[in-house]
C-alpha cells in the first residue's frame, strides 16, 4: 500500500494510503468541499474516524498532484464559498484498485486474527 | 503547482463553514469561531504540510539539510566565543596551507598562465646517464618533431635574456625564441595582429618578427592599437611587431615574465649562443648539434600515456643518435613533467616549497587537534541536549551527522578566510621577489583558481572530519541516565585518554615545527656568516651589455681595455677586472661539455661543467687564492696561446692535485684546446649550500662576451667607487646602458634568499603552532580542573595542600608533555632527510636546535598547565562541595 514508494517510512505511507482511499470513496457520490469530506468520513464511521484538517488538506493536495481529483471553487447550499473536489476518471480507477486491495488486506488480516481462535 | 493564497482561502472557507454550522447548532458566533479554529488545529503546519506534498523528494532532503545547517548555525551563534575561536584557528591553519599550496601551484602544479592546463604539459630534454638535463639543439628538435607520434604537436622555445632598445635607454627583458608552431601547440591566441606561425620557421635569419606580451605592450608602448607593423629593436636587431599575445600568457618559463616572442630562425641574429665561445653572430647556432638551446614540449595525444610516450621517445632517441653518429656519449631523450623541467624558477625553489608544504600540514594538524579539544570539551557541556535528542528517538547517526555538520559550518568560513589570508600574503612575497629581480620581470601564476579553491575546500572538509569525528562519535555515545542526571563526575578513563592524546599530538607536532624553524634559522645564520671563498667587501659590481650599442667583438675588446685602464687609474682603486657571471648568483649558468686531454671519459661519464669568462686580475680582485700557477694577466690576449684556469675540485678530479694540473690541456664547448696555467681555490658559485664542483675559467680577451660585470676593489667607500665607475663608462660611451650598479656585497642576499624566505615562513609556522598548542593544552587542562573541582575540594577538605594539588596537575601535564616531546623528536628525526635538502652548515639532527625546541615546548606546557592548576589549588572546599 505504498503511494510514495521512494519514501522509507512505510508506517505513514500506510496511513496516508488509507486516508486517500477514504477521501476517494467519499467523493464517489459527487463533488464535496474539504470540510464536508471530513464530516462525511466522520459520520459514515459513526464518529470513529476523525480526520484532522492537518491530515485532510495535505491528503487532498496529494490526490490533486496525482491527478485523481480536481478542484474548483463553488458555493454551498448555505451560499458560502468553498472549494469543491471532484473525482477524475483516473481517481475512479484508483479507487477500484484501492478497494480490492483493501478487501484483500482485511480478509488476510481477518484470517490471521481468527487463526488460533477456538 | 501549489498556490499558497488559494490554499489559505480554502482554509478560511473551511473555518467559516465550520463556524456557521456551530452557530446553526446554537453556539455564539465568537465561541463557534474559536471552536472551529481549535478543531482545525495548527493552520500554519497544515499549510506547510500541504505545500510539501508538491516538493520533490530530492528537494526535500535538501530542505532537511538546509534546516540542519540553519540549526547548526543557530547553535553556533549561541556560543560565539567557541565558534569564533574555531574559525580563527582554522583560518590560520587553512591560510598557511593555502598560501604554500598557491606557491606550489605557481611553481609546479599549474605554473603557466594562459595555457589550458599547464600541468598536462610534457617536456622533452636530453638527459645524460648522470641525470644532467639539458635542452635540445634545433636539429634534434626538428628530428623529434618530425618523427614523434605521441604528441598532438611538439613546440620548442629557449629563454633569451635580451636588451630592448638601443643605447642608454636600452632595457633588459626576458624574451623567448620560439618554434613556428609554439602558439598553436600551447593554444594561445593573439590579442592583436597574429602570433608566430609555422611559416615563420622556414629560413634562418629571414623572419625578423616579434610578438609582444600584453604587459610589455601596455607598459612600454602605451597599449598602442596600431602597434602591428611597427619595429622594435632587440639585441641591436630590428624586428617587425606582428602581434600581441593573449593578456593571460606570460611565456613558457616558470617564474619568468617573457615579454617578446621571436622566431627561433632568428637565433643567430638575436645572439643566442652556447656558452662563451661565440663571438658575434654565428650563423650555425641552428645547425650545431651541441647547441642545446631549446626546451621542447607539447601535450600528449588523447589516449597516449606517459609510459607509452617515454618508450617511443627511447626508440626515437636511439635513431637520432645513430643518425648523428653519436656513439660515445650516452644521451637519452627523456619525458618530464613541467615541474621537472631544468629551466625556470621551480628548479631552485621546489625543494624549499616541499618542506614548507609538509610543515604547513603540521600547522594544520595542530589546528585540528586544538579544535578537536574544543569540540570535545563543548560536547561534554552539551551532553544534556544530546541526551534529550537521543531520548526522543533521534538515531545516533543522525546526531553524529548533526555534529559533523556543525563542524562543517565552522570550517567553511575558516576556508574562505584562510584563502583570503593567503591571497593577501602571497602578492607580498612575489613583489619582494620582483624587487630582487628588477629590472627583469618575474611572473608567478598565483591567482586563486579552481585548483586553490578545491584545495582549500578539501582541506576544510578533511579537517572538519578530523577534528569533529572522534569527538562527535564520543558525544553520541552518551550514557543517557548519567547525562540527564547531570552527573559530571569523571567517568571512564577513555575520555581522559582522548584528551591526553590531543595534548600529546599538539606537543609533538609543535616540537616538529620548532625543530624545523630552528634548523632553518641556524642554517640562515650559518649561511650569512659562511665565507663564500671570495671577499665580497669593498668590491663593486656593475653590469653592462655591449650588445645594446652594437659593438663588434673587436670594438668591444677595445672598450673593455679602455674601461679597465680608466678604472685602474682612479686613486682609490687597487685592482679592477671583468667577469661574465657573479659568484653566488643563485641560479648558476648553463653547463658546457669539457674535454680533458689525456683523460678518457668512462662509459656514460658526463663531463659538463659550469664556466665563466673573466678578465685579467680577476682572482686578485675577488681575493680568490690561487693554489698553483697564475691567474689571467694582460698578456693572455687574442694573440697569445689559449689558456684556462680551473678550480681545485677540477684539478683534484682529473689530475689528482693542483700542481699536476698546470700545463695540461682542456677544451671547453666547441672551442680549441687551452693550456691550464692556474688552479684557483673553490668558491661558492651559485648558492652558499652547494657542494664543491668543478669549474673552469677562460680569459676575456680569448673568449669574448658582450655582457660583463665590472668589479673594482678599493679601500674607500664602495658607493663612491660605484659612481666613479659609472662616470667612466659614460665618458667612454654615453649611450651605453648600465643594467645594474651596486656593491658586490649587496648582491649576496640573493644567495641566501631561499633560506631567508623559508626561515620567515617557518618562524610564522613555528610561532603559530606553538601558540595554538599552548592554547589547546591550557584549554584541556582547565577543563579537567573544572571537572574535578569537587574531587579537589574533598581532598583539600581532607588536608591536601595547595602545593600538592598544583604538583599533581603539573606532574600530569609535564608527563604528557614529555611523551609528546618523545614522539616529536622521533618524528623530527624521521623527517630529517627531507630537511637536509634545504639546510646549510647544520646537520638535520643538530643538537642545539633540538634542545631549544624541547625547552620551548616544555616551557609552554608548564605555562599552559600551571595557571589552571593554580586556580584549582585555590578552590574553596566548601563551595566545591556545595555544588550539588
């Protein structure tokens, strides 16, 4: 699960990768601004995953750099200015890849964890 | 790309939305704003993290590095005394070495300016089996040039000490006789007009052209833009100026500023001759295989190595010998690097520079040991900080890296300042050399160039590693518990061992330096007081050159006779004579082949000796004793039987004694047989520290020369005599230029100038080395004392006396000093062979120099130890104990 294969620090890469996947997943249903992405992830995870702005915004930049999302200024329903992020076709492909890897990983971890269970 | 303004905008929008949501949930606008800001976290950090996403990885490591450097600089700025001390010590250490290196560069590594890379130049000389190197004759050069396959081109040139202009305004210059391809081979362009071209090397005497050097053109022709086509008179011969060479070019001869370049075809017209026998323009100097007037050089073809070229040259050499029908004398064409060339300033300066380079490295060693001490002590006081870093998870290598980086941050200003120091000091030295050489001009390639900068950078980096590495490693191996508990009790003998090692190293190396300085100073002293074999007092030395006024040999002889008669008629003058070379002239003169009647040279024996042409009464005027026979007299003129005088060493070598030499016959160069009529005692011909060597004298009126020095001896003031003689010359020929006029005594410093130069350098080296070592030892002892304050307090509380405490510290200091002295003496003995090459009148193991150096060093150690020890003894036991 390496997005930055040249970086030595695999631990952060794992975290980065997971957050990236969550963001892509959130954007699947349509463009959203940063604050809404954070709130969505939080709500969807029943408040378990709290994405800090300090991680969220660098992650969005990372995705934009890769070309998986694009951004555009727009207005919210409450008529406030906000920057909206939209999934690109490449982003969609990446999401599918991430998803299948994630499923594999969860299944693998699950097998390991249940191995010596009575 | 990352757009900071846009990003900030986005964050603001985020905060607004978050706040609005909170307000909608019922919070007050103010609370909502604060809460959303709190929830967001660090805005600046987020911006920074977002920005860094866009930074490529390599750039990021550069940023890391820069931030490390910034951190280092901040840390160092916090301890300015430490930092400035280190920079100052390094400046001295690097400055000394950069200066010596620059000199070494200007003499050997890249001595020529205006040529791509003069260190890549290869020189071809004729070398006898005895190792005597001589130039090639023009015919040999032609042969080698036409048959060689290893060079991309072979050019040739010969130094010509010439007169520029005519009559009273004539001025001595250095010029070069050059082959047609000279400028092409060296890759030097003309700044104005053209260079000398291959078409200028067709027929002897038919190419009366000259190319000027830029400085000459500016100084003597006011940078005349229309100079091309004008004529210049050199050695009484008119040459047409065809161009001005590139401003950076100063000719091919190391240390000389060659002001004009003239086709070698004009050798005869320019009066190039081989020794003293040529009288006037001989047309066959170019055809004479014995006239080795040319230095031959070129760049090797790409892909050709020096050994390959040497091998090819060997084959070529054999063919050449066969063709020339030479079989009895073994001569070999040899490939040399530029610093091995037999011509130029490096021939007599290089040994001194090598010694200085080694000594300079010693100064640097002390500087490094000194700084290592400082870094070590500082590392101890920084143990807390480092321990925290390690505790927070910084890896050991990261801490070591940071510490090394700190050293590098200090080394770089040290290197720059050191280079500036060198750049300031060197012109001072060369201008001194120029005053000694005036009116002829010298040139040294002393610019700070890439080579010098690379050297300084390498030295700085190496020293940063040396003085930083061991202490850094040690600092990183901190025992966390003790460090954090701030327990400063002396722990482990290892740290003490390193400190002791540093003290010993500094003592040892400063001893080496002091021994070197002492030996050279004593040499200089001995050289100044040594009797050179002649009496230089109350004798004049006035140089004239008849070529400048176009004298024929016949008219010249008349002039010489009239001059001697006029001078001798002066009431104050006891005797007067003329000589072609002055004794103790530093560089020596070109050797000539000498044939000895009845002596069959052993196979491979090389009979080349220096010789001088001297007038009647030469030996009595200079008070050189005659061991047998007589000196030259008025009767030894052009009509009389040819005679010669040899020196004692010559007589000893060939005739086993002075008395046996009288009546024997010799031939000098291509001249006829001469009968030896006298044997003169040996004198010092070039340098005061030269070994005895065979020497031959020929009488002036049988071996005419146009450039002579007038010597007159008289008991009156020598300066008055000098003026009187100048007046005589003016009376005889008011247009004749007088090149130098001074007392012979005043020319002698030239013979000791190298020793003087070295002793000045080594004095600075020795003094700075000793000062550094003293400071270093003081610092280390003071630190030890500080560390042991508590222990001393306890001991004093238990009744130890002041004297006992002082004695203990002093004893330890002196013990380390003694070990250092032992190591230093061993080192000095080990390098005595190196020193022996430059010493005079003292052995390299001279007891006085050694004793003095040991005394100074031990004195320094005691001084550096006693002050902190005394302070330790004043420790108030109560204060010391209350410390914790």
